[in-house]
């Protein structure tokens, strides 16, 4: 027999199957060791095909498969298909796809499996008692062995580890008793489930839906029942209770004997969601995310593979969960950028979900209050079924949002980042014993330090970005938010030595110190990446705030996520402008979604909520529409603009990034890449519609000591254009000093 094997670690330009001979019985999907190259050193590979014969050029001998790695991780037919799908649609190597689909640690020889060993008596208690009292050769004299037997006579069986805790007992004593046939030792795979605690408080209550929610559910249910690949967009405004609708749909699917994957943008930011789902679906839930240990991830994977799980909740990579018989894949907050992988394979979870739903005849359910423009376009044009949910649940009204012109504040002589209006409203909150959230999408103290004498801007020595000034408890330092570089804060300008440094662009730390100056009577909690470093710091903070241990929760987008704080009646956006001016065609979309989410935090319960949006551009359309929570109008404006300027969804975008240590090499490589692309598009592929931009310097030209240049191609992605980009990658592989990365439809440009 022969088989085709893809190597796990191989450069893109030689990523193809190699023939090996093998013993009968080997199946496609097996992970194998094969000798490779002149040295014959063994490498890991995946069998993609088994065949009776293979064409052997004269004088060549086909080598044989050296061995197989644990069968636990054999890829199913669907998973092999997924690997080919990823390779074709993201231009990664087959091995990168395999490594993404399998849990980390799957390839180690010593499987990271823990066994729980239990010792139990084989002989009857009477027989053991005889042994213990017997003298001479038939008796047991070793004190360690005698202790083990006495212990087991009391309780019948015991954990191996517990026995070893007895005063004089060693492993040898226990093994000796086994060898004598007095006891047996059973081994059982021990599977870790760090979420089993949640499962103990089972919630089996029936889900009661409002009329509007019921209508949405009915549409979803009927799509699901078609038993064909279907896709729906649950477009539910904040506070409409879309989670309940999703839960009801999950109940329905599981009751049908099918399984569900539910993706969330970030586990750490959604502890409430996880606990709700774990307590509803108990031990049949697996949670997958990147902060699990390698062993925990492996165990979750094996539980799923064994069929012990009906519902997988997790972040992006959970989309590859090895479930059989998938009935539905839910992507909650589908517009979030975390669903797109930034490293190879650069896949979007939505595309993988769509592929898998196709294979399983399942329903893909996207949910969002501010859908990605591309998704809403598909819903409008009938590719997805649009399921609107426009009513706030429980009669709560949308929060009122007011815009405050910060230019006016300056004119009135108020230099602080808190307007008079917001200040007064914060005082009201305190008086009524309510709570407030204050949002600022910038951490640190000041994001920009420059010299008033010579104009020098303090930049990271490793990146072309300005350093952020951090000041906590009298300790001050400069941080680079891109590469993590840190240095002490200088007193004088490093360029001209003048003591004339000015600090601009306030962040959460400065806001915190200003607040305690102006509103000393209010207690404050700051939540950003700098205050939530411990594993549970984030959960604890949310909990403390919910318990009322602070009047104001101040922070970055972490405070904007789907938490329910019943006593929050005021939301302040300190500066709505921060994300507007990024030179990315999605900047408006991102700003709109973030502001909508933050404003939606106000008045989740019965109290009417108010949101105050401070900005230097009070007439900005995106800000105005976000204040009205008017996604439909925002979408209309945005889609018209994209159509006019030819941006997705009206075309695809491909980003080619060159990275090098040396600027000279980089410039030469950029010329070379440019002529390769030009030759393709004017030659073999001249019939493809395309527009090419660049090469130009990346927005952050220098990142962690490496220089980067880019080209951008607007085109229509299909099998032909993808082949062209694949060829470009292969041709460029000759250049060893400069690496080329291709991103099909990147989320940030
Ligand atoms: Zn200076
Ligand atoms: Zn840096």
C-alpha cells in the first residue's frame, strides 16, 4: 500500500503531498512519522490519501512510513477537508492548518494524558485478614504492605495517590501487593474540566420569551428545521435580550440530538455568559479559549471527540471543535475583530463556520446589535435571513444620549477632560445612589510627549510609534503599546536637553487623577489592561462594582462589553474622537459599534439611562448616529460610500506585507514584488479586474526592530485570483532576507 503525506512543518512553496509506502490498515487523517530528505531524518506528517499504487520514477525508491503518532488525534474526513479549505482560502501551509485544528500538544509522543489510578482488593476481606494474621512464608511482613491492606479493608478501594500518603507506604509496596494478586490497580483517564463547578447549580427553568423574541425565535427555528445549510443574522438592539433567543435555539438543537458551537469574542470579558451557559447545559459543555492550560485544552478536545459534549463555547479557535452532527453554529457579537486570526492561517471564524454548516446541513446564526457592514449587506441581499429584534426587553427605553461640544468647554475656560454637564450629572448619580460608567479608549496617562523647544516627539526606539507616559502611585515611566518597551520617564528633552516636555492626549490614568481632583467624594475604579493583569482581577473588579463598592467604573473598551449593571444610570464617553481618525476604511464602523455598545450600558434595568458623549466634533455623522442608536441610517450611509469608493463588500482586498531587518533589502524586495505582481496582472491574469496600490510604507513602518512595506490589491477573490496570489508567495520564497505575508481580506488596512 502507498499513501500521500503532507509534512507538518514545511515552507509554503514546497507544501505538497509526498508518496510513501505503508502497511495496510493506515487510514487518511493519521499523524505519522516519515523519513524525509537526504539525511532521512524523520518528520511529522499527515496522511491525506491511501492508495493501491503510485507512480515511481526510475531509480527512485519510495520510503516507508516510520510510525504513527497517537490515534487519538487522527483527523476525521471533515477535518481533513477543513485543512484543505484553510490552505486554499487563506494561503497557509497544510501543516499550519493541521496545527490550528488540533489542540496544542497533540503531537508530543508522551501524550499529555493523566491517569487516575485506583487500588482495590481482589481477595475477600476474610482472606486478607488471614494473610495479615498468618506467620511464616505465607504471611505479609512488610509494614508498608500491611498498612495498605488495613486501609483497603476499611474502605474497599482507594486512589493510588492517597495510599502513598500513608506513613510508611511507597509505590513499591503497592506494586508488590498487586504482583502477589492481592489487589488490583485500575487506570482511568482523568479528564480535567475547570468549568465543572458551574455545572453544579443546574438551571433547568424554561425560557420565557416576549412576543418580539418569540417571533425572532420562530424564524430561527424554521430555518434550523429545514436541515439544509442556512445562515441568519439576528440583529438585536442592545438590551433586546438576544441571548435568551439564542439559548432557546440551543435548547431546541440539543433536544434534537445535535450539537452546537457558540463563539464569543473574548472569554475573559464574558464571564457572565459562560456561567449562564455552563449552569444550563452542565457537564455537557466544553469551554475552549487561550488561557486554558495545554492539558486542559487537550482534555476539552478529547471530551468533545468522545461525544461527551453537546455545546462548545469558546473564542475563535473553538470553531474547529471536533463535534459530530453539528446542528447550529452561533457567532455572538459577530462584528468583533477577534474573529479574524492575525497569524497564519489568517482565517475568519465566519468563513469556517459557513464551511462547516455546509458539511453538516446546519444553521449559522450570527448575532449583533451593530453587524459588520459586510454581514448586513448579505442580510439585505438575501444571502442571510435577517432576523430583527428591535424592542428593548422588559419595557426599558433606549438611553437618552446628549452630545457635549468640548471646544465650547475650552472657550468657557474649562481645561479639564470633564465637561460641566457631565460633572453635574455625576453629582446627581451620587446623590441618587446610582452608578456611572466612564469610557475612554486610551490607556496610560498621556499618549503623546513632545518638546516645546525643539518639537521632538518621544518615540519607541524599536517602533515608529510615540511612547505613552504612565504614572501610577507616583511611579512614572514610558511604555510602547506595540512592543512592550519600557524606560524611565526623562525630565528633559533627550534631543535638546530643555526641560520643556509637554504631555498631550490624556488616557485613563490621567482621567482617573483628574476625577479624584474634581469629584473627591466619589469612589472610582479603573479598569484597563494595566489594572486587570491577574487571572481573576477582571472578574473580581466587575463583581465589586456590581456590589456597589464604587460609584464610577472608568476604563477602556473592557467596560463596554455585555455586562449587566442594574444600578448604572449614566454612561460618559470622555472623548468619542479617539478612534475616528485612523486611516482605515472601517474606522467609522468601529467607532459606531463601540459607541453604540457603550451607550447601551446605560439604563439596562428600569431606571431611564442617560449617556453623555464628549467630543471635539459634535457634528460628526458617525457620532450623531451612534447617539441615536440608529444602525440602519449608519449602514445606509456607509454602504453608499463603500459602493462609490469600491470597498468591501463590493470588492475583496488583499494585503501583501514585506518585513525585513534591513531597510535597503526591504526597498529592493518591494521593487521585486511590485514587478512580480505587475507581470502577473499584465500577463497570464490580465483578465482579472484589479487595482494595485503601493508599495508603500506600512502605517507603523518600524515594528519591534523590523521594517515593513505593503502593497494592497483590490480584486475579486475566486479560485483563479487565489492561485495567482499563491504563485506570488511561491516565487517570492527565494528571498531569504525579506518575508512576504499575504492576507486575504484583512480586517485592518
Ligand atoms: Zn527638545
Ligand atoms: Zn515599540
